[in-house]
C-alpha cells in the first residue's frame, strides 16, 4: 500500500494539452475517484500514474519512490480497464496466472494468489471456463482478479463498470467497496458517473478540461461546491442556477427578493431537494409545472417561473401537482449558493 503524490503534472499530445499542472495527494488506503465529463483528462491522468503515458512535466511519486521515469511494471500498480482486456483463448485461471507466469513467480505462490482472488471475487466455480462462457459481470471480476493477484500497492480502475447493465453496475459497485474494505489498498477509480463518485469515494477529484476543479469528500462537494461546474456536476438532478441582479445587498429575480447575497453574485444555486413547495399564491416565487417525472418515493417537477426561467423541484411521489398546475416556491436562505460571473462560488450570507 502506498500514497500517490502528483506535483505539477502536465501532459501534451500533439496540439492538445490534456493535463494542466495537476497537483494532488491520494492517501495510503484511500478510495479516490476522478470524475468529470468525457474528454476532461481522467484516463490520461490515470494512465500517467500507471506509466502508460509519458508526462510532459511534473512529478509522480508512489509511496516513497519517484516513479516519474519508471516503467509501468516497476510502479507496483495494477490497472483494470472498461474493456476487460481478457485473453479469449485462456481460461479464467490462466488469465489470472499469465502475468505471474511470465514474471517467473513460484508455482505455489501463483496458486495461492489465484485461489485467494477467486475466493474474494466468488470466481471459484468458473476457474476453468473461458471468457466467452462468462457474463459481463463475471468477465469484469476476472479482470479485477488479474489485478488482485499482482498484490499491487495501488489499484487503478478506468470506468470498469461502464459496459454493464444498470443493475449489475450497482451490484459491482457494492462489491468494489467491499473489496476496498478487505484489501485496505489505495484505489483510484475513474468514472464520468457522479453517482458512482458519490457512493464509492473517500475523496472525489472533479476534473474539467484538464484541470482540477475541486477535491473533497463527497458531502463536501455536495454542500460546498467550489464552482458552478461542480455544483452542476455533483447531485442529480443538477442544482438549479438562477440568474439574479443585486440591489442593496439582496438578490432579485423577476422583481422578487430572494435573500441577501454577497457582492459580485450573478447566479443563485439551489438544489431541487432544498426547495419548499407551497400552494399556488403562497411562497416567494410563483411557478407553473410543465412536466412531472414520478420515480416512486419522489417526483421531480419541472417548473417555469413567470420570466420563463426553468427549475426542477423535488416533491413527494404522490404529489397531486402535474402538468399545468400552479405552485409557489420558497428558497430557504441557508440552502442558497452564490456564484460570481467567473463561476466561482462566493461564500457569505450563510451559505459558506
Ligand atoms: P477522459 O478519460 O476524461 O474522457 P481523456 O484523458 O481520454 O479524457 O482525454 C483527454 C483529452 O486528451 C481529450 O481532449 C482527448 O481527445 C485527448 N487525448 C487523449 N488521448 C490522446 C492521444 N493519444 N492523442 C491525442 N490526444 C489525446
Ligand atoms: Mg476515459
């Protein structure tokens, strides 16, 4: 096990700068998740840590070693890819054994490690099958098994669950969390799915266009997003962002006062689950329901304010409100986030 420390990591491809000065520490034994939209540099950063990409500048340390120039095989890491990358002509056992065999591990050691990985991943009944005879979830478990037998200091996962159906994804998510608990290893997990990030991470690293937007525990990012980007990315449905004007230290929308706001505020943010729904004629903001999405316990009401600004409000699943209904909205001041023109979050007025 080991901590991973990145200092000023840059990566240029021909004509593209994929990473801009990434500095970050992942603690020993931590489950860190890199999250962000497609193309933001998640895989490039992970592959740089693995040594599969040469970086253009900066330093990478794993444990007490500077591995910036080290070959992948010398970094004590194991990577699991979305595509599984199993050898189709080999059995499960042979797939897990292959890397150890070419590296001349002792046969007894190889057997012990395969047995241990198979036990942890519940692959014992399938050791003599070939990948084609396995389900997608089982194949991904074999790919994880191949990483476990290396007993690496750091596990690197690049969107390992993206090819699985929704139910299996949830199941594998729980299994990976249990695996992390059992192995107590440092794990870095890349995903574009904010739900995976929220549920699995000790630490989330939000990336945007090759830069770190914010690093923090899941609930820190939820309660105190550093920017409009993070506010919109973490939490589903996304935080509502309302354009406001300032007068006398108060934020105004549609001529109505929404509450105190710090100098420089151009947008107010509020999450769908933090809006209080009132009967028509009550509440601060009159709204008209344009669409209702019922999930069971909850319903999401897509509403429109008088000025046409759209919002999403969480309601009880059995709310009678539906398309065309009128309602009032209250926005509790403590739940408001204030954003400046450059997207940074302003911290004053009780929302810090
Ligand atoms: P993500 O994994 O977040 O979707 P990537 O790390 O794959 O993003 O890519 C980050 C950026 O680097 C993108 O603009 C992508 O087009 C570019 N990129 C990735 N790999 C290469 C490559 N081998 N050559 C040139 N550009 C690349
Ligand atoms: Mg990627």
